[in-house]
């Protein structure tokens, strides 16, 4: 069977879903099984654009590091990002110890959800600015010659000639957030947003430097520190997407085991989707798909920042934003491909 065949790529995710679903249904009942399904679908919907970006980065990594991303990386995604990291966030927000917060998560999920919700400004400021920085970095590139939303993207690409334009724009965003959020959040939002900007800039700069070194040496895949930098970039990106999903999951259920199970299974499907997009060469087939993914990332980043002002769109709206951009980009790519083919035939 070809390595890019969907059945081969998605088989493990399907088996894991059935096993965990059977456990949830047996232990918690049919109602919990339905919630488990909703959470898994929500995670995939939220992270579809994440899979597109992941595939672009993963294809540059060596087979060994691709395997590490799918093994160690999935452990980090499920247990560290979706279970342990929210606990550390609540610890920082409440001053409680790890044991106390873990006990809350397992035995008093309602209060744990409330504390996590109180810590949402930290998550939204960090995740929002990280994603916004990622999105504008793609469009503020003066070497970019393919444009989807041409009037906007051409202007942004031209602006990319300005030295340090990305940091200038994000610095203005951080300042705007600081001066417009409520007083009690100012310091928290400023520190979180600057951390998000710095981390994204640092990781992307390292990745760029290692890419240049890789091209100079004539190697085709990242190994060593270059692959490690990309690996960490992927994990931080996953965390930025997932934080919002973890908080949103408490609107569906307060059972932490059910949340980790549903979102964890969703993470497996996103990993499989990433591999499929990479092996099938989907980005090459749909020339505007990467553009759509980055517009979706910008939209999600903006949604997270808007939440700092107590404006919270329904989860289905947030999840649908990414799909709208992705689907529209695919349709545009197909139309453009047919137009180019027709032009070639006519000539």
C-alpha cells in the first residue's frame, strides 16, 4: 500500500479512537461517549489550519525527527499540552501547588474550570500574539510572489521590505493591548503578549538560520539542532492552538478525563492529517492552501485577543473560521489551476 494512502496514515488514529471511545462508553455511559465525539471533532476543526502549517515544517525534517514528532510529539500534545500545561497555568494564577491543582482537576472539575477560566487572559494574550506574529510573518515577506487575496497580500509583501517591520507591528499590538485592556489585566497581558512575540520570533529566526545552513551544506532534511528547533516550534504552535480548545471544552463538560480523552484523540487525528498533507504533497497541489491556513491563523489570533475585552464568539464560530478560509483557498486553487491549464491550451 502506498505510504500516502489515507487508510495507512489514519489507521492508528482510527484504532485509538475506537479503543478510547469504547472505554469512555463503558466507564462513563453513552452520554459521555457523545461528548467525547463532540470534543474530538471540535479539536480537529480548531486545528485543521494547524495541520497545514505543520505539514510545511515537517516535510523539511529528517525521517527520524518526523517519527519523533509523531511519537514523543503526540505524548507532549496529549499529556503535556492538554493536561499538565493548563495545570501549570492555574498554578501560576492561583499560587496553589501542583498536587492541589491536580486534585482540583480530578476531583473538583467545576472549580478547576473556573480557575482555568480566570487564567484565560494569560492564555489569550500569549496564544493570540504568538499566532498573530506567525500569520503576519508569512505575509510580510517581500520575497513572496504568489498572492491569494492579491490587493491585501501585495501591500503586505511590499511592507515586508521595511526593516524589523514584523516586530514593529507586533510591538504596536502589544502596546495597544496594554493601553486598552482593563487595569487589573495590564501587566499580565503585556508580559504574556511580549513572551508570545519573543518566543515566535526566536524560534522562527533559529529555523531560518538552520535552513540557510542546511542549503549551504547541501543537505535535504533538517537534522540535529535544526530539526530540534523545528520540533519545538511545532509543539509551541500546537499549544497556542490547543489552549483555547481546552478552555472551550469546559463549556461542554467539566470531566477532565473526558476532556483529555476527547481532545487527545483529536490531537491524534490532527497528527495523522499533518502526515497525509505532507506525503500527498497537498500544499503543492493547492497553491493557495498555505495562504488560507495563515489567514485562518490570523483570524484565530484576533479572536483570542478580542476575548481580552470579554467578547467571546461561540465555539462553533471560532472553529468554523479556519475551515472557511481553508475550503475557500482550496476552491480558489482549483479554479486557478483550471484557468492556467486553459490558458496553456489556448496558447
